[in-house]
């Protein structure tokens, strides 16, 4: 069935892939299975009672079933499904994809290695859970973790202290690293993304966080970041694809990506392999549940983004259905 999806003007913006090649999100008719074709009309539920409607009006960053959603072909950037893809959202821990990308760029540039040891900074110790911890309860001493270990903690446990420790190790100060995040976003064409911190935590006066506002983004911008990762830095999938991982101290950490980890949500390819191998989930009360998902089937790879869902269950079910349909459409 051939349908014409309604796209926002931003879909024409070019996605920077390298110094000489740009790929654009393209408009036009897209051949898709009927389940994907009908996803948009059923996406928005009927109006809720006044109390729920008032709640939604008070917080435009957390909606049923989501603030925005997007599915695309990772290789070409071809849009398969878009709904609210240009609407601003608070991505929470999805932020850590940019943090990890910059760290891996540093490693590739030889600024430090994956085996470099990183200790806790005073700012890292202020972070609230999820955290990995920089203190050994047995020896009663502070500990250092390798960059490699912190990347696993960042992508699997979504450790907020790991994000800050990596940021300060990378750039010297938190402010300098956040400036790098925003500069990289600009290079990638993420025109509606603003970073205030490397982990996605909200402003919290009680914890004396230095950032003054929420990180914000759109599905379109996260698609540009996700494509940069899967096309130019696929080594990050080594960290995002682990369902569980054992830390050097014997502690086992578990991935928050339910579509990849939970049996009832897994997507199995015709050859018996599991399709989904990343990337990152996120949640804050003021921004709902979000996910940037990627999966592969044969030589094809899809990216699915759901931002600002009212619940993790709703986010996971939508993302799973979109990924299944996207892989079938490629």
C-alpha cells in the first residue's frame, strides 16, 4: 500500500554525515505495510476527561501516547512514519547518547584510551540514582573506573554519576563539556536541541545542580544523532546491546531497554536473530518516558524514536510496534 505521510518542513533539512556527504530526510510517497500506514491515525487517543486534559495542558512534554514519534531507514534517512516529530520534548537520559558519542570521539582521536582511569569528582558525587558509585563498601575507599567501564554503566545502568565523571574527565569542567555537546548538536543540524548537562537530570535546587533548565530536543534531532552513531560510531552498539553486564567489582547491571530485554517485547528476525541492539531509554517526571531504538534485519537497519510518552509501558509498546513495522518496510 502506498501512502503519502504528512511531513513537517524540517524534514527537508540535511543531515551531516561527513565533510563532503549530506543525506536529507526526504518527503514523498513511502511504501509501507498497512500496520505502519495505519499507525498515525490511531496514535492519538480520544479526548480524556477534563482533569486529564488539564494535566496534559499543564505539561506539554508528557502526553498520551507520546509527544512525538519517528521511524526511519538508518542508512538513507528515509522517513517511514512521523507524528509530532518536530515537537519539543525533554529527553532525560537519552541525553547520554551525546555524552557517549563525544567520549568515543575523544578515544578515536587518541586523547585518552578506554583503559584510562576516572575518579569521582565532587559534582559526580552529588548525582542522584541511577548511579554506579565511586566507593568500595568493603575497603571503605573511593575507587576509579576505566572509561570502558563507565561507558557500560552509562548505557546499561544509565548512571548519572558516570556521565558527569566522563564529562569532566573529557573536557576538564562540566561547562566546557556541555559547550561541546551543543557545538556537536549544531554540527549535526540538531537545530532544536539544547543541552544543559550530560545526563538529562532536571534542575534540582535541593541538590545544588549547576544547570538552570531541562535538556530539550525533538524526534527529528534525535534521528540525526542516532544516524551519526550507527553510521560513523557503531562501536557504541557494543555498550547499548548488552542486556546485562558484570562490573569489575562483580556487580551485575541490567539494561533499561525493555524492547531488547523483555521476552514479550523482543523482535525476532526470520533467521532467528534478535533485531534490537540499542540505543537508550530515558525518564523524568517532567518529561515522561522516551527511547531512541535501533534494530537490524539482514543488511537493513531502522531507527525508531518515541519522546515524552505518559508511561514506560506505553512508550515500549509503541516503539516495539513501530520498529517491527519499520524493519518489515525496509
